[in-house]
C-alpha cells in the first residue's frame, strides 16, 4: 500500500475519510486545532476553484473575476484516518458555532 507524507503525517491513500469541507479557512484551522488537541492526525487540502481547468482554460480565464469577492474561491477539506472518523466527527459537530 502506498503511503503519502503530508505535514509530517503518514496516512494511507485509501484509508482516509473527509470530516470537513467548506469555504472558511478559519473553520479549517479551528478543526485542525481540535483534532490536534485530541491527538488525531489529519490531512488537509485546499482547492482553488477559480484556477480549476475547464474545457477551454481556467474558470477565472473564462468568467473573469466572477468568484473573486464571493468568498467561495477556495474550498478547504480535512481528512482523518477511517478509524478516527467517528471520534473526529463527534468533536467537530460538538464545537460551538461562531
């Protein structure tokens, strides 16, 4: 099985589950802190939706700055090992909403 090392963590490519995706870097950082305090390793991913390739160029190239002020140009993902999913999801769902 292939191992990927991200931010010093070794996680198996097919042994992860997504516990968060959204458009708030603040929420992503808060979730990473919660998981870190509970010693749950996590992996993060940031997708730049405006730079995503379409059939003829990028979204930004085709539609201009349509997404630039909407707050949805970047999508944040947090993944944990499948064995930690239930505990991580419970911690994330029980956090106070801002």
